[in-house]
């Protein structure tokens, strides 16, 4: 979808949700990114084939002192809640690993 069409789609969707907004306020400036078109990015978030994918579980487990965290390692992909949950899980694994080394 080209940039102008994306912008119009957003305005139309907001107007459908909030009919009074369309008459009262129009965007002064708009910026959007088509993440799938940015080289080497391939999207704004990870898109696992399913959450039983071996790589998903391997990254979630980490490796001893090396732990990974982020929304991409939680089923709530692309949401802050997923990132927070993943960080909490990584912290618990770090504590468990440290306890086992003592």
C-alpha cells in the first residue's frame, strides 16, 4: 500500500471510530513506515510460524548467563506487555542460573 493510501486509511478508520473527530481535526502532518519495505528489517515484529517452533523455545531458554528478552520471545508479539513478560521470565532464569552456580 502506498504512503498516501495508508494515511487515508488511518484517517478513515479514526473517523469511523470517532465521527466528530473528522470534522473537528484533520492531520497537519503524517508519517508512516511500511516496515516490510525497509531493507534488512522485513517487518516491525517477528512473525513465528507458530509458538512451538524450536528456535522460539531455544531463544526463550537462553544459554546459562546469556538470556534474551523482548516482545519477539513472547506470544504477545509486538506489544509492550510481551516485552515486559519476557524480561521478567529472563530475569527469573538469570536468578535460577546464578543460584545453581553457587
